[in-house]
């Protein structure tokens, strides 16, 4: 793993994040923030998985936590809710290959019900891929929403501008 690999991973995630963000029509001013969040999160997960040999679910949690924390800061700067920023940034980290293998194993299991040895093999693949998929998606969601619970006042007031007090 080289620095070039990490930068390339982040760049490709930034492009995907912008694409996912464009689907929900956010203000144009937030696209750079979405790109930075997606690149940072995906590159962090890539580094943790390849550099520290961390599993995909734990690395995804760390990356989504960093995305959630950064979206607090970027949300305040862009006057945009956190969810507008972090949901498109998280989508490139959905474990699509594991989800595909889960569905494929389910279909193959259903086709080989009468052959117990083959059916058992596909059931094992189905369960292992489903566990990885669901735990990774769950930890992505938990990591991104922790900042909302830790900093509730900041999370819900970031779209409001500070007004001078009118007390007499």
C-alpha cells in the first residue's frame, strides 16, 4: 500500500460521493464538502484495512465516525444539515460485493435444496456474507450518527445563523 493507492482510493470515492449526492439535489455549495468527506472516509477505511489489517466492519465504523465528526464542522460552514453531507459520503462504503455474494448464495442455496452437501456450502456462504454486510452497514450508520448524540445542540443548530440578542 502506497500513498498513491490511498490518494487514488480517496479520489474515486470522492467522485462516487458527488454522484450519490447529485441524486438528492443538494445546494451546489456542498458538493466540495461531500467529496472531501467521501474521500477522507474511504481512504481512512482503505488504510485501516490494508495497513493495520483491520476487518471491514471495524474500519467502516472508524471511517464513518470521522465522516460524522467532519460533517458537523462542514455543516456549520455550509449552513446545511449533517445528513445532506454524510449520507452521500457514506454510500461508496456500502459493501456491495458482500451483498451480491449474499443474494447469490441465497439463490444457489434455493436451487440445491435436495443436495445437502452443496446446500450446506451455500448456506455457510450466505450466512458469512450476510453477517459481514449487515454488520458493516449497521456500523456505518452508528458511526455517522454518534456525533448527533454527542453534540446534539451543535447538530441541530448548524443551519441557523447567529443573531445578535435583542434583550433590553
